C-alpha cells in the first residue's frame, strides 16, 4: 500500500504527466480501475464535487459494461484535490482534442479508451523510477481504503464509497488494523475513562 507521503511523492513526480488526474482520482476515491476507465464526463459534476459510477470497462472484451453490482452504481464525493485535477484535465483534454466520441474522462492521446495493460505498464515504470513499493495497480484502491480508515473514516462509509455489496466484504478486506489505529483506539478508551 502507499502511504499518504508516498502518494504525494507520486503526484509531485507526475505533475506534467497527462495521467496524473487518473492517479489522483484513483487514490482519492478508491474507484476500481475499470470504473475509472469507463468514467464519462457526463458522470462528473464538478460544480457539486461528485462523480457517479455508471459503468466499468470490461478488460476482456474492452467494452463499457454495467457496474459490478447494484451497489457499485453509486455517487462518490470528490476531494478538492480530485476536483481540481479533473478540472485541469478537462481543460487539457479540450485543448488536445482527445475527449473523443465516447465522452470518456481518461483517454489516450488518440482519443481512444485507455486500457488496463497500458495503465499497468505506466504504473510499473513510474513506481520503479520513484522507488515506490512494487505492487499491482489495484493496490491503489487498497491504499485509498487504508488511508481513509487510518484517518478515522468509519468502515461503513468506506464500504459505501467503494461500492462493496456489503460491509462484511469491506471488513474482510480492510479489517486489519494498523498499529497507529490500535494506538488511537487505546487513546480513545483512555480518554473515555479519565
């Protein structure tokens, strides 16, 4: 998993990279890779600071399909950083003329959908160059959950934001508690009994 400091290092290093917004939105929202790659501008409300997951890019057939589950179809709030990254990206995409006919947020320089294999290669190259932990792209989603939980976001909220079918799935995947969270629990109990 990436720590917040490692994620900031990644964002700083990618400041001129056209895929920076993809990484920012991935880490700030915890969206699945397929959800990110299927995201359309019509799913993004920059004024309200939200995005709606309405589809996923099926990597086998390379087509947009329905979300993974009913709970995967959801509205996700954007952090100020994710909102800003998308605003800058929209301007850049309009200047490049790379929005394409599909209204996709994240496209190649030829206005086509990005594919997981290209993202995976980019991620492995960038993470190796920056000395970040070697891990699959999907671990950026795990990083987002871990950061949220470490910041005190209740697990049921993380479950809704991540579009899990049940809170049990979230607890099974992210139920491990970090030493920092253990300390917070002990400090909270000490405070309650003062």
